[in-house]
């Protein structure tokens, strides 16, 4: 959130946030899926950093 703000991006509060373990995340380059632990309430608005290459 701090890095996004420093780059001029917009953030917004998620309705329920993402908390706890066992969140599957797919690597779009390799196709592998990893199980992650997440704890966040905010998200960067898509398209709010037009020059960024999102990976």
C-alpha cells in the first residue's frame, strides 16, 4: 500500500479483506500453484499505475 501510494497509485479498502492461510495463488508464467498465507485489507486499483509492468 505504501509503495503503491509512493508511485501515485490509488488504493481501496476491500469489503472483507483476505486473511489466513490456504489461499491458492497461480504463477501465470509457470502455471504452478502455491498455497499462501495472506493478511491484507487494501488493494491497488487496477490501471492506476499505467506505466507499471504487473507481474
